[in-house]
């Protein structure tokens, strides 16, 4: 991985850890008056962490990370549904729209990394991409475009367009270039998601820690600690938490915990 891409990924990871801090803190506050549900939630999160560790060991870091980032796109879309609820379309359209970017990003992952030597099968690349575009448009996409709620459909079609670009250009790409393109997508979606979540939470709470200055301070502190853990011997024990090679493990835990939380959250 090129140093510039490594730096971008490291910054994304450490700011992600700051995001996870705020997310888990918010979940803990929601369970504050429900110790039984809090205990169940913590126990389930612990078991999920063990399962993720086992899965990561079994299938390897590369495949594990790819699956996590595909899952992340779904989390990103669902979060946007919440953040932009007033601009959403009908319930059916929104439900279908959730799957569109996930499906498209999964195919983009395969095309970008030339799985199955797709660069030698341009016909397969074209046929699958057009088929997915047809599925996107026929299962809610066209309705979303015509109803004025095209965000997720446009994102899905953009990913499919990229499949044709990177799949065709793949024979000229180096492995470092492929990783760089992928990391750029991850970083762009991550930063957008981090900021949107802070704006959403800050608008709904008077929590002093959700003020801009406090959010910046927490992020700077985590980034500094993450950087120091790689160079200061006394901080090496933090590597499983802040080491960038472990980032996707914590991403996966955050995603699953976020899906689990609404099912256990105390009713207001």
C-alpha cells in the first residue's frame, strides 16, 4: 500500500474509533435506566466480538475486511434514511433502496480487484453490470428516481458505472492502485457518515460532548493516541484497539451493535 493511501486509511481508522466512542457512549446512556437490558446488550456484544475474531481468523483478514466494507455500505444507507427521514420516499421504495448500493458495491469490489480475472471476460463484466442496473431500476429504483428521492438509486448506479470503468481499466492497474481506489471510497463514505452522525446527534441533544469543539478534541485525542501507539513502546498494547490492521474488526462490531441496539433499546 502506498504511504499516502496508508496515511488516509490510518486517519479514517482513528477517526472511526472516535466515532465508535460516541456511538457506544450514546447506547450506554440509552440503557442507563435499564440495567437488565444493558447487561444483555453488553453480553451479546461480547459474544459477537468473539465470533468476529473467530471468523476473521478462519477466512483471513482480506476477505473479512471486504465483507465488512460491503456491510458498511448498508449501514451507511440506513443511517442516511434516519438522518434524512423527512426527505425519504415511500416505505417500500426506501426498503428496496437499502439493498441497491449494497449489491452494487459488492459487484464493484469484485470488479475492482479483478476477482475471477474479469479483465479477460469483458462480456461478463458488461452483462452482469447491465443486469444489476436493470434489477436496481425495476425493484424500486425507477420509482425512486421519479419520486424525487433518488439518493440511493443514484449511488447504486454510480457504483455500477465504476464497475465498467475499473473492470475495463483493470489490466493496466497495479495492486497498489486498486487498493488506493478502494480506500478512497471507504474514506469518502466514512467521513461523510462521521460528520452526518455528529450533526444529527448534536441537533437532538444538549450533551456538552456533542458540541463541535468537544467532538474535534476527542477526534484529535484518538488520532494522536493512535499515531503514538505505533511509535511509543509503552503504548504498543493498544495495537489491537488502535492498530489499523484491526480496524475492520471494530467496524464490524460497531455495525452489528448498531443493528442490535434498536431491538433492545428501551421504549421512550
